[in-house]
């Protein structure tokens, strides 16, 4: 049963990533593109977690945690650049 759940999870996240790529390239504004990148990071974290569940290794969860931190900092940086035009104060 876990194999079917993993396959469904990979398929759902694959479709979500494809739709995020579409929004990234066809987004009407810069804010939509930033949100698409943030959502893509969340989807990749989900894929890494699914890989960790499938393989049974704990290092995948640490990699997902690191990617979550980097993704958060990146989203904040993009938003700050969009609002102010400069990242460093």
C-alpha cells in the first residue's frame, strides 16, 4: 500500500511542479513569479520527503529542512527586492 501512496504522491507533486513552471513562465506579474518559485521549493521539499520515505534514510529529511530554510530566505530576499529595489540596507 505504501508503494501506491508514494507513486500517487510523486505523480501529484510532478503535476504541481509542471503547473508551477507554467505560472513561472506565463505569470502576469513579478509577484506571481515569486510565488511560483516559493511553491516550487515547497513541492521539491515534498519530493525529497517522499524519496526519504521510500528509501528509509534520514538524510533526506535533513536535506528537506535545509532546502526549506534556503527557500524561505530566497523568498524574503525576492520580496524585499521587489518592494525596495535593494536587498542590503
